[in-house]
């Protein structure tokens, strides 16, 4: 698509962005988790199996169930809005093939 539209191959940009997100995403998630757990009053020094405040339990449930479900739904919506489907991809490939001939 980028080559058809701008005359430049942009696959390297996609790989660079993907690599950046794969590194920055978990770092940002870990940062947010530490903030949420601090706000929920998690007792990190408690023995394994010791009771935790209900706010910490609810925060964990939200972080590991609710937030991923919402983000997955957002990803589905964004994917549905992506303008290049199989037919468009075939049309682009055909047009690029015709340009080379």
C-alpha cells in the first residue's frame, strides 16, 4: 500500500514500530501494575496465602480480566476499520504488477 501510494517501500517502518511496541508495551504495563497495586494497598510483605485487602483482590481481577477484555474489544474494532481486506490487497498487488510491466 505504501509503495503504491507514495512510491517508497515502507516495510522497515512497520518492523521498527512493531519492535518498539513489543519492548515499550510490557514496560508500560509493569509500570501501571505497580501503580495500581500501590493504590490498592496490596501487602507485598505478607506471607504466601495470607489474606490481602479486598481492594487488592478487586484490582487484580480488573487488571487481569476487565482491562484485557476491553483492550481486545478495541483491537477488534480497529481491525474491522482497517481499509485493506483481501480484495483490496489483491487489487493493490495487481496494480503494482501492472506498473512494473
